[in-house]
């Protein structure tokens, strides 16, 4: 082969290799850019999914300067428009801050929400001419917002609408300096993916706010109805007690039995009303919980005392085991006694004649564990977590053997957790259940541990 032809072949191969290297380098760059964009979207998605409340600018800002030097975030809510600004440069953001605030929905349609509402699509613009030009007076701008807007729109702009439930509720407007290239297809797709995340953020915020408002309304309704129901129930108890005392004449056995039934019914209804009222206070954060150092054995005695006669009447073997010496807890006396009494009442309800119920306490690291063990019917495995949910009962229907509101265990667990403890259950169907209330152990030096103390109704 002649030497010139060999040199030409070598030159061709070198040129081919150079082109291949450039193509590989470009492909790597494209892959790297795509991976960076995917990483941005993954991070934004996690932020939206994990936080209860996210500011939209927190979602948009990480995409700058990838999608531009600045972004206007326009949103319409309840017929009113609002504009926010995010910029990659804090100095630029400070200079253009005047664009933020209320947005007239019949105003300038050069970019942003008003343009998106009229065009209903994404748009890439090589420049923007404001519908209302900035007017200068004596060297100063007449309208600071328009002046700030004029500063931003000197170069290419990308406008992307976002919507929820089939309705456009806002737009993202990205912009670059005048000497930068216009936005391309890849950047528009990334901006449209971001717009979907922004729409999800706004919808999540709307749903959360609606849920909180509904919860407040429910809590206020329950509290109001509980107070309203207590008044006639107290009147029923008062008149029934007057009858029982013979203020309207002596009663025969049948009448006395009827009055006793009225009083028992009133007490049961009052217990249900108190449970609803306590639940509404818990869910609204208006239940005060105090921390004091208490003797564990005293708490068991206080909780057990009213039920001893009922255990005997039901022919249930009731045993109180001794607590360890100097077993003391930091807790709210009234709430701790309420929890233990409810656990004992449940054991009384669900333990048949001839069965047994045992209560006691034991030491654990940093805690004192109170246990209530019964030989009742037990709780099916699939329902052991559900019984701590509000308004849930193992038995359903009109033929269930024990009545109640289904709030007792939900309230008990919430109170235990508010006091820094816990309430758990282990059970076997047909063999019985073991409920364990764990409360914070009082320190040996007598120092009290501060627990949840919410100002409000007690």
C-alpha cells in the first residue's frame, strides 16, 4: 500500500475515534443531566410525601438554576390570585421581592397564571413584553411590582400551568438572563413534572387544612353535646334521688326497683357522655395532664375499691398482688386511676362466673408496669390493635353481651402516652387477656419528671 494512502487511512481512523469520543462524552453528559433531574424530582417527591405542610417555594427552589435564575409561583385560591418568588441568587430575590403579593386575575397576561388561564398550555418564550409597560417618573418607577417584573423578564421565559381536579389553579414561570438560550423540550418536560408536584403540594395542603377544620368542628360539637347532655342527666339523677329518699311519699318495692334502674341508667349514660367529652378534649389538645409522684399500690387500691363488691357479686375471684417496695411513678393521679379502673371494669365485663381477675405491678427499666390479667374470652389476634381505635368494639351488633361507647381503651392508651407511658395487650382466645399499663418510674432522689401538661380544661 502506498504511503500516502496509509497516512490517509490513519488520519481517517483518528478522526473517527475523535468523533466517537465526542459522541460518548455527549452521551455521558446527557445521562448525567438526566440523572440529576431524576434526583431532583425524587427529592421533591419525598419532601411532598413526608411533610404534613410544605411551602411551595421549598419544592421549587432546588430546581434553580437548573430551570432558570428565578421562578414566579402563581396560584389562585377562592377566586383570589397570589404570586410568590424563588430565585437562585438571594440578591436578585431581594431586588425583585416587590412582585410578590396579590395577583389580579384580570390583569397583565404577559406571563404566569393569567397567561396560563388564557392559553391553557405550556409555553416557551424567547422574550416577554409586558402588557402594561413600566412608567418612569423623575428617575423612579411608578409601580415597584412592574419594575421588579421588568428586571426579571429580560431573557427567555418558560410558563407551565398546573392543575388539580381538572382545573388550572396556578402556573410556574421560569426565566433566564437575556444572553442565555431559550428553553428546550427536555427542560419543559422537567418543568411540567415539577408543576405536577407543586399541584400535589397545594392539594395536600388543602386536604390537610380541611381535615383539621373538620376535626375541630367535630371536637367542638362533641364537647357542646356532652355538656348539653349532662344537664338533663343531672336533673334525672336529682329527681330520682328525691323519689328514693321519699320526698314524694314512700315507695313500695316495685317503685324502689324502678328508681334504682333509673339511677343505674343515668350513671351509665353519664359515663358514656364523660367518655365522649374526654375524647373530644384529648383530640383538641384541651385536656390538662399534671405530673406528680404517686405510690403504685395506692393507685391500684383507688382503682379497685369501687369494683370489689361487683367482682364478688359476679362470683369472680379478684386478687390484688403486692407491688414492689417503694414502687412510685410520675403520673396524673386522676388519669392513672381512670385507666386502671377501666381495665378492671373491662375484665369484670368479659370474665365469666368462676373466673379470675388479677391486678398488680412490677418493676421494669425506668418504668413501673401495672398488669390486669383475666380468664375471660380473650381477643382474636386480628382485633388486638383495633380495640385501641376510637369507637371500636370486639363484639358488634345489637346482641353483643357488653355495652359501651368503644372509646375507653382509645382514651386509656392516649392518656398513657400523654403521661410518657404505654398501654399494651396480649391475649389468647378462650384463655383470657393481659393488659399492661407502663408509667414512668419516679427517680430515687425524688425529682419529678415533667410530662405533657396542656393548658385548658381539666
